[in-house]
C-alpha cells in the first residue's frame, strides 16, 4: 500500500507538468486583456455558474453529471490508479488546451472590437461574457499553479479523487476546487450547475441518459462549437431531487430569493367619515402566525389574520406609500421572508371579502364605488381623468380626516365610462376596465374563497358589456333576481362551484363547506380535579364520583351508608345548600345534634340504603358513629317518618354502637 | 353579519387568534352603542361581544390551549333548575344542523329565542325536569350539563385562594401609566387617581390599577406583599378584607344585584348568567349603576356569595 502511495505521489507532479506544458502557450494571451478581474480563482459556485456558457460548459456539465452519478452510484475510486492517471493526463490536456483557446477567442470578442459577435452576444447577459468567462480563464491558470501542490499534500485519497475526476474528462480548472472539499463539494456541485443534457434527457423522458459529449460533439463542427461559447445561458430547469440519507436533516430552506410578498394598503372609515390608513402584509399558507419583521429602522410584530397580517400603522405612512418599503422577517424554521410595498402616487382601494376595510387593488372598476388615494401634487390630473370617466359626486378628504400627510383621498369614486390606456399610462389605476367582473359578496365567508354552507355568496356582475352577459354557474344557466344576484340550481350546495360569463372569458370559483360536526372539549380552566369548558364541568379521578347535592342549611351534617362517610356543608346565608358531596347521602343531621333544639330539628332521610356491612367494624368511623349516636341520644326525630325509615335509622344506630364497642 | 352569524363563523372556524376575532367582529354591521357598564367605560364593540360570548359559555378567550386567541366550546345545554321546572340554555358552537336538530327534537317543549344587544340570540328550552332536557340534548347530538350554575360555582376556589396570584412588585417607573387606587369608604366605592410615588409608598395598601396602552394590570398590596391578580378577584378580596358586603339577593324576584364596579369574576358571572341565559341588566340606583342577574335560585346565590366571600345585604 505504501509503495502504491509513493508511486502515486511521484507520478502526479509528472502528469501535471505535462498538463501545464500544454496550457502555458495560451496563458499569456489569456492574461493580457483581463484587467478587470482579480486573477484569483472564483468561488466554486460562481465558477460553476459561469461555466454554463459555451461548449466547455457542456463538457464540464457532462463531466459533473458523471461525477455526481459516479459519486452517488458507486462512490469508488478507479480500480487502476496509475492507468487512470495516465488516461487523465492524456484526456485532460487537450480539453484544457481547447477550453483555454476558446476563452482566448471569447476574450477578444469580449473587448467589443469584433462586429460579428453581436448576434451571438445579443441574448447573453453581460456577466456571462465579461465577468465569468475571463475570470474563469485566469482562475484556471492560477489554480493549476497554486492548488496542485496543496492537493498533493492532502494524500492518497485526494490524489485518487483527483485522478478519478480527471479520468471523467473534467477540465482541470474545475478540479482545482475539489481538493480541499472533497465529499461536500461533490455533493453540492452538481446541484448548482446546469445539469447536463444527459441528465435532463433522463429526467424528462425517463429514458436512459446518453452522455452529452458523445451525443452532441460528433454533430458539431468547430464553428458550431465556437458559437456555443456565446450562447445565452439556458434557463435553469428545476433542480433534480438529491437523494438524502434518511437520518440527514434537511437544511433550512431560504426563501429570501423568492418574490417578496405584497403589502397592501387598507383604509377604514368611521361613522364620522374619519379614515384610518394602514398597511396589510400578505399572509400565505405556511407562514407563521406571528413574525417579527424589520423594516430597516424598527422591528414590527406581525400577527396573523386570515389573508393578511394585522394592519400596521406608521407615523410616516405618507412617505412609505410614496416611496415604498420592505419588511424582512425570519420564520420559526429559519426561512427568510420578505414583504414589499412598491411606492406609487395613486392607490385604488376597493371592498374586499373577508374584511371590512377597503383594500388596495389594481384599478378602478365600472360602477363600483372605490376610494382613490393620490399625492396632493397630482390631484388636478387625477380629477381630470376621473371626470373623463364620468365620476361625479365623490368626496375629498385630506390629512384632517385621516389621509396620510401629503395625500388626498377621494371617496365614492364610481366611474361610468371605460377609458383607453396609453403606453406606460401613469394613470392606469384610474382607468376602469372595459369589460365585466364577477363579484362574490355576502354570506358567511370563511377563508380563501370558501363560504359556510347555508350562507353562500351572492353572485353579481359588475361593469358593462356590449354583448348580453350569459352567466353559467357550474355549467348551468343562471337566473338574475331583481336585486341583480345570479343563482342557478345547486349553486349553494356544499362543494366546488364555478361561475363563467359565456363569451367574455370571465370566470371565478368558490366553494361551500359544511360546518364541522364535532368540537373537542378541553379544560380551559382547571381547578384541582375539575376542568371547566364553557358551561361544562369535567371531573377527574376521584372527583368524578361526586354528585351535586342540595339540602337545607339547617341540616349540614351529611352521612353516607359507609362508616366514615361524613361531610359537613359550608355555612351559607341561604335557606338551602348545594354542592358536590363525595358519596351518596343517606342522612342529613343538624350541625350539632346534641345541642340543637329537638322540637324543631329533624333528621332528614334521602335514601333507604342500609349501612354497609363490609366496613362496619372499620376503625375509621368515629365521627360517623358520634353523629348517629348523638342524634339518637338527643332523641331527634326523622322528618316525615315511615316504618322503613325508622327501621333503617335503627340499623344505623346499631352499626354505630357496634363500631364504638369494637374500638373499645 | 350579525352576532348570530358571528357565532356561526366562530363555530365553523373552531379557533383562532385574537386578531382574527377582532377582524371578524369589525365586519359586523352593528352600530356602536354606548357602554353598558359604568366600571368598564366605553368598551369597543368587539370587547362587548367578546365578554358576552364568554359569559354565555359560547367561546373561551385566552385560556389554556388558546392563549392569545379564542376557541369555540362544544355545543351543550346548560341546565338550571327553577323549582319544579328546568331551563336549558344552548351554549357553545352553533350550526344550522344543531339548531335544526334541537327544533326537531323538541317534542312540544317550550323554546324561546331572545335577542340581546352585542350577543347572539339566547336560545332557551323549558321542561318539567332535567331528564327531559338531558334526553333532548342526547337526541340532538349535543352535550348537557346538569345544574350548570351550581356545578360551576362548586368548583371555583373562593376569592381568598391565593394559589393563582403571582407575587410581583408594582411598577416603580414609567411615564405612560394611568394609576388608580380602589377607594372604598362608607358608600363611596370608586377608582381614585394616584401618582406612581403614592402607589409605591411604603404604607400603601389595597388594589391598584396600572393602565398602559389601554391594558389594565391589577396589583394588590397587602402588608409587605404585593400580588398581581385579576381585577374582579382583587376587588372582592379587598371587600372581604374590609368586611364590606355588596351582594343583594331578592328572594321573591330571584334576582341578585351588585354595584357595576363590582362585576363578579368571569366564571362566577358565567354561573349567574346561565341561570336565565341573559346577561345582567344595568340599572341606576341613586346615581350608581347596578348589575342585576335574573332567575337566580337561592342555593346558587348562596354558592356565589360563598365563592365571593360575601354576605347578602
């Protein structure tokens, strides 16, 4: 093994010396025009991104795909390392030389001297030509010189890996990044790189992958290859799912790069006409109920409503409406999320299902009363546009009525005529659409276009149309009532429904859901062994055996059938006592049987249960025995006596005496 | 929407956040009315509805398993015996189906539907005995709670039970505090404004209300100890310490009344409200507001007095 390693260590410099000899003639050419770049090798990801340009990219991507396949499939080193290295040297040298030559050509074109490259460059983003490719060229030369020794020092494993990579036709400039980050780099690398044609074919068609180099290269001549160098970067297809061991935790996903969520503007008027303007960050599925978000200056806590977070109020809302702003927050699972309000000078606010606020919308709509917020400077132009669309009778309000500073509000704006849009029309929001709109309102709206069964939405058509409007609900012709509401058979039945305006390409959908049929009881309040939920009292453990019992307050000493079953009611300022007693009450005696007035005091019987024989000699019934014997000694009578009750009381007296004797 | 539809909405959604509830109430097309309670001040609509939903046992707010939010209680008939007759109040979630089932299973029983401001309609069924109503609830597919007011009150700790109080000093700094002290002397019972220094003074005793951003916090200073506790419990504890009684029970009218400033704690009040199903009426006696609870059986009044450590006037 040691001998093998020694041979490897000795052989590698020779191989790279050979490689460098092939590369060096081009290095001078490559470095001269590159005055804008540092000349150091790019980070791995950046390098790989830049490699999506040109044929070298195709080769590289092909190789990367193969590396990934190989790493994932067998994860073994080439069986014959010396042979593999020789093959690698032979294979790598022409590829490196070829790619260096290509970049030299590209660089000369990148200097914008040549006329003929324009159509090639037209679709390519600037960075793909000016930044990435030259940097890659320099990086290639530098990395070859500087990183190979360090790669060698990493030992046989790194050498073997390098050899295996090179054997797979990977250009050496890519190899340079791998030495010091072996496994991780190989795992990450293919995901960030444009997948090869072969991988794409396999993914899309489910067919066996054909190596891209083998498949494409024979069909391309040198000119085509050169042309490919300047091809615009391809749109990235969805990343291929990477196999991940079951025990490996998924890294938290970042959504920071995604499109920011919208911040809408909300306005509500009170009965005196004062308005409150706030901002409503949009809430989508999967977002936390509470998020702390930063706007650069302060932190605001967002509390979830249904479709938005709770309204945000700012002192400088006028500036924010005009200039826009962004909120950034982090979710509990560490995903980043952003909300953005694009600054504007005109906002149109319309009624929205699920809130009593008027919420910002795209534009005015014919025959719909909306609110317009505009900056004070453009008010004359705004009013001119509104006048041309037939708006009359709206009211204006300013800061004294709650409008943001520097803004004017127009309430009750109802356009009657559609207006034609101009190119890049600055008054687009004020120009109503020409066609009709389906509106759903009323009913009991639950969430996300779902209404409660029994309380369906009212379907109306807003706007005007040159042709007669035929409304279909679930494909059935709908009838219009006098109130202008459309209905068809089954439109209010639970399930999914669709509304369609025939010939006008307008449709919308809604669904109706039945209310749930079960609600879980839970201990909203807990007191000892009792849980309270609304009017329900749930008793646990021993308390579950207790029963509510009512008795006159004159007889608060309660006795059960078993010796030891004694309960004294709490004193109350009422004629009767009611409460939980932990046993079935048989007798109720005066509080102090020996010192009560026997003319008025009575023994109350509630059951005819005889004393329990099992525990009759138990040693725990002193209070029970004393109460019975005291009442007996006092000569208290049973209220409403009968033969049975007298006999029963006799049995209790007998049991109490026996227990007392037994205790002596 | 009306309060009835709000309850349908709450029932369908089952639970949610306080903000969602507030948003839903804001959709109500009800006009703002003046506040009913002198003590509470002009409460906003969503607070008035929230308290009524809590009192009637429809929805629990900010409790176990729904902190900072709300959760709908399972539908149940809360039974209360009035002599030889039993009344069943429909509490908790409502759906069309539940209401239909009850209607269908009435079998000639008397059903009342009473409208009340800021509150869903009160649905009450009267029957000659509890068993009849228990069977009705079973047939309608809902729960029932026998002797609901007594069952609730029997399980509540008395107001001098300090187990749930937290030892916490009164705030000693801050500009935005609105501080008041519960002043009780002879027939005068009111909140009196005091300064932060007075509230922190060494010999200061009694109940203090610190309000900031419309959120009150109550502190009880008793000897060397200071607790934070619910305001209503603090008030009755102070009354108990001063041996002052405020409950008045009319055995003929079966009514229990208290000064509006001494509204009982939530669960005690729920028990009193469930006797009739009606929130308390507000009346003015000698320039002072009083809350009157109706159809209160004597033993329930006695139980409430015991929980509140009060004797009847």
